[in-house]
C-alpha cells in the first residue's frame, strides 16, 4: 500500500488542487525522503509550476518542464493541500509553497516513500524495469507478458516488472475473483483464463479508483474485507487461508481457489 487505485487518487487530487501554481519555496523536513540532493530538488522546482501529471503503476510523475518530479508513496504516503495559515499536516516530509495562500505537503508516516527528479518518463520506466501499467494495458500486451513468465502467479503480481501497479491486497482480490490459486504457475493459464484474469484486473482496479482506495468502504462480497485470520469466504463460507510470500501475508479461499495438481 498504496497500490494503483490509491496513487491514481493522489494524482487526481494533485491535478485538482495544485497544477499551474508557481512554486516559491520548498521546505524539506526530513532529507531521508529524497533520492537527490535538496539543492537539486530546489533547482528543479523553484520558480516552476506543476504543469501536468502522469501515473505509471505505483509512481506519480509530475511534469515541471523540462524535468519530472517522481513521487513514490511507499506504505504510508499521502498528499494534503492546505492553507498556509494552518499548521502543516503531521508527518509532512516535503512542503511545496505556492504563490497563493496554499501549500502541498508530501506526507510519509514511515520512511518507505521517496521523491526523485528524472529527465524523462521513458528513461524512468526503463531504469526501474517497470512493466505495463495494469490499468492502461491492452489484452494482447498482457497476454504477452503472461506468456513470458514462469513464476507462480502471486509472485508475478508482486513483481512490478510483470505489470506495474498491483500489489499484495489487490492481487488477492483479483485472484479470488478469477478463482485462481496463488501458487498457480502463471504460464499454465489457458487463453480463456488469461482473458478472465485481464477483465478482473481492470474491474478490481476500476472499483478501487471509484472508492478512492478506501478499503473500509468495500462491500461484503469482496475478499478485501475478509483478509484476516478466522474470516470466512464471502462466496462459500469456507475459512480463509493466510500464507506468506516474500515476507508478506496473502489470503485466499482454499475451496473457491483450488490448487491444480
């Protein structure tokens, strides 16, 4: 967390509140959040405007003309636009002060998020080895990405070089909807199952964006409200199984998502 729906929500929030305003001052309260020197950050931003933004996977890239500010939100990142007469939000790491009466705070409760400056989106995607954006990709490209992988499907989703934007929580929901066991070899899926998986990726992410990434608002028929110990499947009432992959806990229904022999 945040995954693609949350970062898309941040993008729309930034677009609505902070575009086309002159940046007159930058306050860095914790340098550990920066992947570049503070002097380079200020050189790249001061006197500029946030012209537009693009999201790729879990990254938000804000165009400064000619460079891009890269925002990665880690597990606890957020943005808050506020009146300069008010106190900065708690855990603000970088504050962008505009020539209006408002500021934009980049917030990180823990230190997993980062800010960076890059020259081009294409260069950034290549250097990070990011795959297709999960929300924007077409079916044929997705099918090609699936056919190139031999990993188990849960691991494939957690690897952002497969497709970018889906993480632990949304991959559990996608696999639940698709009735795929998380340890299924991804290259074993037939074309009909790949199409179903593709559709469910789009549907789950679209719903997440509509909910602005607020997991507390999900209805009972989703797996997401049941991703905890001693919960039961919303489809068949079987006890949900928790498993660990790559240091993270996933959840699935052993009856609805049977492992193929």
